[in-house]
C-alpha cells in the first residue's frame, strides 16, 4: 500500500472516529513526535526480548486460549 493510499484511509477513518479513538491516535502521534517510538520502558523491552528468546528456543511455557481462560477462571475463584 502506498503512503498516499494510507494517508487517504487514515484521514477518512479520523473523520469518522469517536473521541476515544481520536485521543488514542493523538497520544500515539505525540509519542512518535517525541522520538520515543516504543510504548514500553527499557526494562519492559528487555523482558520482551528475554521471553522471545526463550519462546524461540522452545523453553517458554505457552497456553492455548482455552487453557488460559481455564487458568484465569480458576485464579479468580480462589
């Protein structure tokens, strides 16, 4: 998709968006303008990288959506 096409689609969406969406878009643009393109802190970025390495090495414990829901429901009922 070209930049011009993206710009047109974004403008159209912004024109139709509600206040909450506009606020989110505004905050993201402010973060980008300030040169901080990441929404994560440095510590959070390191943790994501660490977990990514573990996942790719097959050493991370993962759950299906159904398993995660079951675990969450169990924790909430305790």
